[in-house]
C-alpha cells in the first residue's frame, strides 16, 4: 500500500478544497483508506507538475528571463491549449497576487475594505471573464481609486468566515514568479501563461510590463488580462 507521502506527490498540490478536504495531504489520507475516492480530485488529469530537474537549464540570454525548457507536449492547459510559462505565487503569499477594480469602485469604501479582509467576487467581461466566483485575502487598498490588491486563495479562505461581497470586478494585473518557461520573456510582449493555482487550469493572456530577476525566479507584472 502506498504511503500518504507517496500519494500526496501524485496530487496537484493546489489545496483547492474542491475534493472536500482542506489540503491535498489530507485528501491523500482519505485515498489511502479508500482508493476509489481519488476520482473526487478534478484537477489530477489537467495538472502537469514539472520540476527543473526534468530539463536542462537554458543557457542563453533567456536565462535571466528565468529558466527551463520543457517538452512542448507538457505545456497544455486543461482544455489542451498551449501556454508559454507557468506563473507561481510569491514566497509567503497565500495565492496568486491580483490587482482588481470593482465595477462600482465606491464599493471599496462602502464596504470599508482593509488589509486582511476576505472578499468574494467574479471577474466579468473582457477582463478575464472567468465563470468561477473568486475568493481571496486583501493585501493592499487604495481608497482614492477603489483599486484592491488581493491574493486569490480559492473557496477554503471563507469557510467559517464572513466574506465581503464585491460583486463583479475587473482584473487589472497579475503578479508572480516565473521559474519555468518555454519562451524568452521580454517586456512589452504578450504571452499565454498559466497561473499555477488556477482552479480551472485554463491559460490566461497578458502583456509583461515589469521584470526583475530574484533568487526565487523572475518576478513579473502582467497587465491587459484575458482568459482563454
């Protein structure tokens, strides 16, 4: 019988909560006792976890743009569409860092949103247009413009807590770390990218407007967000 550790390594590692467990490790314990429960993980078939050890480091100027060349067949989202790089979260962040603007910016002040608050809302229209209601924790607020920076966490963040409902919002930017890419990153270029913790595992599109090489990888800011 596989150990919990071995089963955990076969799971996506997203801790999305859709299986009913709080973490993938907890779900691994369930699978160890009842293997037939594995089908509850809807992410398993779509996520392909790839480590730097699986491919040689790119030895060109793209090294400063991060990273690692992969087998092209691996670079597919859950709908089989190709993407250019994987966007990881910042160290210590509970999820992808996103800059958003409520469709009614006055909501930011009316709800008295502050750092640490749990929010829910859904990106509408050209700005992502994701069919899933998002949940996250506030990292920064600008009362003058209504702009909010939050970390999207998935549905676990609001379990047992009372979230503030933004309604519809527009996604203005994503920020994160790029460790793995199959294309050289350049400022001013538009790319297909996959947020590592996206619950649907769908590719997104955006323009890189900031890059900074760090010890964790290349920090990027992506604006002009679209999905699909």
